[in-house]
């Protein structure tokens, strides 16, 4: 091996050590869109592209989570509230047409449709539907049932008021009487896991037994990790009901956490807690947050890490490349590797086959030397004989 090869090999190892990290070694960064409009979506895509080509950072590879962190916010109440509103409109229309039994049925159906909605979002529509059901029952000359629904509307919304200009005096009086009556207390045992909401009020963790007034109640089980489940039930004695709230999917939990983070005011402590919860769901330690300022519509960008200082300073997005927005999260770039000459391949000397023995030079030289010696010897011998024969003083045969 040439003496320069070890040095070149060491330089090559140093070059590999300074190479960018592999994709599976880069830190994963979540991109969280807190505005959900066209501008923020475009910036989201730009940051995603920048992360794909970054030497130390990478985007999440979970398609469901990436989708949950952008686009329109999850609205779990949209369908239940819309369906309940249709039933309420139908009940109101039937009352106007003096079709009281279908009006009562529509109002009660609307109440049941509200049970999977967020407990705090159902108070007002449930009170309206309970009042419509009470009016229908009153017109059907079922005063006790009417009073039960009117009392239900009052429990749901104690500030609920009946407009004396719009409604007949007997309806106004019936509602006031029901709202002012005191129903006996009964025990309601809820079998199921989650937070128990009774008539829109969080009553604590279930399973548990609660004190309630006799009459109609909207009972729900809810929680950040659960799909809301509930029933509208009439309770006239101690009673047990079972509610099974299914677990929410990971995607739904991420969508809820994202919406909660977007709805928080600019309070560092509150936002830090919500961000930690979302990061735990996503299993990430770094994030880029994008939203739009309401005053002037400017896009704002902020990064977050699960270590001090947490959130970076707010940055107004202009024309800078998306890769520049990642600088607070990126570690220092590795030093440039030293310049080394490219490795030259080792070329061994060409091996020549040895010639046959008679082609070897020393053999040929020996043969040629022998021939020359023989020829010279022969010539000298011939000349000697000739010299003896020509000598006149010589006698033959010698004495």
C-alpha cells in the first residue's frame, strides 16, 4: 500500500463524520396552524418543504397528525346543533299550525340530538327546545308534563325569560309557576367513566351519585379523551343510569388540543400548558406555530421547544425564506470539512510473465560466449598446425 493512503483514509473518515445527519436522526418538528386560512396554509406548506430538506430538522411523518394540525378547526358540535335546530324549527312551525303532538315530538327529538354535543354548548338550544315542548304539552292540556318541561328549561338556563308580547298570558304564567316551584330532591347514580355534566353543569367525576331535583335532566359524560355521550331522562325517584362514553381517537384529541390552543388569549402560562399537552399527544419536542394578527392580518410565526425558554419571540412573516424561520430550533451548523485531494486508486505494478529458459538473456549470453570461445579456439588451433608445417628447420619426424 502506498505510504500516503492512510492519511487519505483518515481525511475521508473526517469528511463522513461532518456529513449531514440522516433522516432518522433529525429532530421532528410539528407545524401548527392556528388560523386556518389560505395565507397560513401556504406558509405551512413552505415550512414543511424547508423541513424536508433541512440537515438537522424534519417534519412529522404521521399523515393523520399533519392533517389534524392544519385546515379547518374541528367542530364536533356542528351536526348535533344543526339537527337540533331543524327539530326546533319544525316544532315551532307545528305549534303555529296548531299541530301540537308533532310539535311536542319534534322538540323532544331535538333534545336527544343534543346529547353528543359539548355540554357547555347545549345549554341555550336545550332550554329553547324544552320550552317548545312545554308549550306543546300545555296546548295538549297536559299541565303536569308542561310544568315539567318548563322547569327543565329553567334549570338549563335560570335567566331564560318568556316574552309576554310574543306569547299568551297563560303560557307566561305557566312558565313562571313552574320555574318558581321546588321539586323534591332525588339521587341520581351515574355509572360510567368521565366528567358528569347535569343540565350543562360539571358535577365532577363519575361513577358517582348526585343529588338532583325530580324532573327532566340532560345527563352527559365528557372528557378530553372521550367522545361525549348522554341522555335526556325524567327522574321521579332515586335512579341509576349507565352511560358509555367511547374513547376519542388520537387524531380527534390532537384536533381538540389544537383548537384549545388557538382559542387561548396571549397568556404565556396558559399557552405553555396547552402547548405541552399538544406536544405530548404528538410526541414531539419542537414546533412552529403560525397564526394571523387580527388587527392587520399579518402572519405571525413563533417557535417552541420543550425546554427553556420555551416559546421564541413573535416574528412577523415577510418575504424571508421559510428555512430562516427555523433558525431558533436548529443547532449550530457543523464546520465545513477540510479540503482533501480525492483518493487515487492504488495501481499495482504490472506483472510480466518470465520468458522460456532459452529466451533468458543470461542463457543466450552464455551460449554466445561459448560459441565465440569455440570459434576462437578453432582458429588458433588451425594456425598452430600451419606454423609447424612451414618451418624449414624443423625435422620430421622429430628426434
